[in-house]
C-alpha cells in the first residue's frame, strides 16, 4: 500500500498558467485491507491536479509493488496546473519499466489497474480528464444522479457489450474477476480517456473494485447523496464495504467541487466565464471518444479477448445484504494473475 498526498477541505487551486480562474475542491482518500486479505495491494495519489487509485495484482508482494510504482509516477505530475493525456501516458510507461525492475521475476507476473481524474481543459474550458485501465472505476454524482464514467476492461464487460450476457448475469459470471487490461505484465499501457465537465456541486468517486464488489450502485448513490462532506462520504463507503464482507482491499477517493471561479452553482457559471456547451451541456455527461461509433459496430461474440489478470476474491462467503446496497462480487478461488486467452464463443 502506498499513499501519496494529503486530504484537504475547501482548497483553492489555480487552473492553469496565465489564467486567474481558481477551482475550490475538497477531497478525502481512504484505503483498507479488508477482512480477508493479508496485504493491502491498493495504492492512491491525491496531489492536485492528480487523483488516482491503483489496485495491484501478482504473487507475493508483486501487486503492491506494481500499484506503488503507478502512484509514484503519477505523483510526479502533482503540483502542475493541468495534466495532459500525454503526461499520463508518459507516467504509466515509466511505471511499467519500474514494475519490471522492482517486482523482479514472479510466476504470476506483476500488474495493476489504475483509474483517476486530473484537471485538464477542453475547448479552453476547465474539465476533468478521466482515465482508466482495468476494472477500478470513476463515478460522478450530480444533482441526484449517479453515473459510471469509466468502462471496465474485463471479460464480463466485453460479454455485456457484445450482448452475450446481461449486466445482472455479469455479477455471477465465473470470469467476473478477470480483467483484459492492466499496467505491467511487460505490456505497453493503454488507458481510455474521457473528458468530463468540471462543475460546482459535482461529487467525484474514484474506487477500486473492493468497493463495487460489496456495494451496488444503489448503495453507492445512497452514501454519496446522504453525506455532507467528502470525508464523511469516503468513510461511509469504506465502512459499509467492510461490513458487507470486505473480501478485498477497499480504496476510495471522494472529491467535491465547491466552486469554479466565482461560480458556486451551474447557474453562476457565466459569471466565471465558463461555458458548458463545449463540455457536455447542462448535464455534465461523459464525452467518450469514439463511443458513438463503437456502439454501432456489429458485435463479435466469438472473438477471443486477451486476459491480463485475475483479481482473486479467494473466499466463498456471500456479501451481507444491506437494504439493497450490497453487491455479490465474485467468490471464485484463483491466483491474482494468470496470462491466458479465454474463447468467448
């Protein structure tokens, strides 16, 4: 487990050089080993403008080494006004080299998921740049609605996308814990990027799958909606994930956007000179590069998917239901990482 950065309440951050625009944020990060694991292989970084979570995989301490390498490299981007996709790419490429050197030779290899947000710009407007590799997630809670911004890189997500299974069936699928992308395993990192409007009143959640295995989206939305501060939200989410079995390491970062310039509500954005037209309109929905084109492609249900790793849950006990907020997760016994190919036909 590696933690980089400190939690903060209502900190004002300069947007970028040459701009007087400031952004007021609060954020709180928590990580917990859970009830079933001996080692916490999750890591996180909260150094503006970079906020990210990494969930390591590998034999012995290899996963911990991998997640630490990623947050260490991302932390080097902290202190800048904004961070570009090229900056993130470079940090992740350096992390792969670090993992190869630090983890050494292991039977299972070493790798990690990573997901997070950085302050960026789109059409000269302040935005979040959302990035992810693997099945750790970024959510947005805004005006009573929860949206999953990232798309998992996993076997079950591929099966959902091709229509082979439903999202409900995915929860109980035998490959529910198998991911198709990771940072490490001697592979070039390939993150997905999404531009998301940065708006007062917005709450961002970054989490490892130790949270989403134990809480449904109904549960996640409940705790984001009923807590007043980022700290309280983070504590409630982790507490209830542990109470609902805690089968994996759990890491969350909650970020509250209080103000963008002088604007403290979407109706005040014009005062700050910020237009929503270029970044998603009144609803700050994600702008997925190529998503519309991908959605129209014919599904190929028999195409094999390269499997990068298996994130083991190594326990057969079900999560404890809590008023519809507990998730089932996967209880398959298995190693942390197995490089194989799984035919989907």
